[in-house]
C-alpha cells in the first residue's frame, strides 16, 4: 500500500471554509485509491476540525524548526508528500528533499496567495487616500487586469516565494484557470508542473428537494471571518451596500454566517437595521437553502469561492463581483448578477430578491454552470491519471524541471541553515 503524508497548514475544517472542504475531498480521493494517509500539522488543534481518524487517517502533531520531523520521515518513508499551501513547503520541503528525495512532492495552492495579497494591497492603497471610515469602506472592488497584476506581483516577496515553491514541487494543484494562465504566461511556469483540479464534488442539486422562491426569505452572506476577503466583504456590506438595500426592502434581513467571528464583527450586529451577525452554523447547506439571495461582494481575493459554489448547489441565486465570479463560469451567464459598484450591486440584489421570473432564471443558470463548467470532466479521474503518469516518469519529468532542481539546491542550503539556527536558539 502506498503512503501519503499530508502536511497541513491548519487542521481541515470542512464546515468552516472552502479550503477545509477541498482538503477533505483530496483525502477521500486518495483513500479511494487505497493510499495509507498520515495528516501532520504544526497548527493548534481547532474546535471545528474534521474527525480524520474516523476516516482511517493517522493524525500526527509536528513541530516547526525541529529535527524530530526528519526522524519521523525516516520512520514512515512516504511515497508522496502533499504540502497544504506554499508556507508548509517552505518549512518542510527541504527536510523531505533531504530524507526522502524520491518521494513525490505535490503542492496544493488552495488559491494563489500572492494574487490575493497583491489585490489586497491595491485595495488598501485606495482606502488610505480616504479620511472617513464610510468612504474607506465604500471603495469598489479591485479590477486590475493580468498585466497590471503581474506588475504588482513580480517584485513582491510573496509572489517570489510562492512561485519558487511551485517550481520546487513535482506537481501543483490549481483550482482556477485564471491563475494557471497567469502563472504560465507571466511567470513562465511550465504547464506540466500545474494541474487543474477544482472542487471535486459539484453535487448537482435535486430540484424537488430545494425550497422554492416563495418558501425562502432574506439575504445570506457566509464565510470564515478569519479569511481577510470575507471580513472585508462584511464591512463593504455594512457601510456601502446594505443601507441601500434596507432602505428599499425594510422587511428583508441580511444573515451573515461564518466561523470565528471576532468581537469587532459581533459589534456590527444591528437587528433593527436588518443586519444580523449569526456566526457559526453547523450546516451551511441548510441555511443557504432557506435564503432567497446570496450576497458575496468580494473586493479582493483569489481562487474559486466555496460560498458561491454552495449557493449554486443549493439553488440560491447570488450577486457577486468580478473577483467573486472569477474562474467560476467561463463564457456562461452567471447565476444571478456580477456588479462592481455598491449602487449597481444593491440594485441587482433588490431585483433578484423581488422578481420571481428573474430569480428562477438565475437558479437555472447556476445549475448550468455546475453541469457544464464544473461537471463537464471527471476531475478526480484526471488527477489520478496525472499522478500515475508522474509516478511512472518521475526521473524524466524532474530532469525537465531544471529551475526546480536549482531552487531545491539553494533552498536546501539557505532554509536548512536558518531552520537549524532557530532550532539551536530555541534549545538554549
């Protein structure tokens, strides 16, 4: 039986974030291929973490900057190592190279962190030019094109680190076609190092089981509050968008769900204004099916958005921005509206909420996106096939990636010495 070691940036929480759901999908895919799986993480055990042991996955707590991890690698000798985001590859990749050089190295980006970071910097710069909080929170989403984004990312430390990690790995899993194009066209990453692997379970909804327009009420927004784009969208809703909707639909409410709401979020709870901070919910599908319209006014971000995928799965039309819909519908019409100013966003939300025919058309369009854009290929089988090809031709494929070999050589030295210095310092 082949052995996979997953090094998690955090313990997976499928009910808290799209990243957690994504990780659980990958675990289940490898289990279906009869791999033995060990999930290791240096993160603290979290409240809403998945019960991996129930799935037959071994859990292992590891330490940063500690040679005990090398000893553990020697004991288990994995056939493949999957790094959860580039941060873990930076921390542990050189140790894997040193102890298990023949192990497959797979990087799961979740989304391109450096892209999200670049967009966030643009937004913050625009906000800094405004003096009042309401003006800062009324700034429109970042709409920089690929050329402009590359100009921002090329000299940025995070982009350099993330792209280096991609080159050092044998294969990187990507969930966004836009990000693949950005990496190959602008950062010269070979297509062979990247594999398009979006969410693996589109879960087409059964229309009979979904609530209809009349049985639904209120607006919903959902997302882990620790994820910066989600928290920013709550502020955008509070200051710029919801007042416009509430003035026209005073009986409607906005219910905002998400794990780990901080005090600054709960302080925004204003029932008299129809603005409800609900916090954690154990079944996101249930509350999504009860809502009439999903609002996702993301001003920055990357990847594909789990909240919008869930909205389509549950037959809930949505209003989002170009950032939110990026890499999620191709040439197909959106299942709702895509708007990039607070005024247009609120107008679209009101139309969708009050027009039965428009709502039904948007719901049907969400089904089409699930089936034609996400369900047109068996992404699980494509990944299994790519993995098999990589296993059979590992030496040849690594020879073709000279940049990766060069980066592994230098990283092995520089990161190794830094980590060993930190370890020695911690022991003194």
